[in-house]
């Protein structure tokens, strides 16, 4: 009888250990997910002059058009 009780205790301990490890690994993966920057957070825009794609934050906006550089903004205006 004591063997069965011991077996149950060992089984319960093993189960508790596995659950603890799983929870710990889940917490780690959650941390990793937070650290990685979200994909496509910033819009990509196209330079109206040369057609190169760049993040909106790095572009020069003029009316409805986006440009990769002030030079291309100038060239685009001149070509119109
Ligand atoms: Zn350009």
C-alpha cells in the first residue's frame, strides 16, 4: 500500500514539475515575441521620381507625392 502512495506522490511531483517548466518556457517565448518589432508597422511609400520604396518616416512628402530625397522632389517638380 505504501508503494502505491509513493507512486502517486512521485507522479504528482512529476506533473507539477512539467507544468512549471511549460509555464516557464511559455513566459520566455512571450518575452521574445514582445522584443521582436512587429512586421510592417510602418507604411512603405514609393518615390514619385525614381520609384524606390522607403519607409514613410524617411520620405519627403509633398502634397500627394512621396520622395526619397529633396533632390528627387526638386527634379519631379521641374519635370512637371
Ligand atoms: Zn527617388
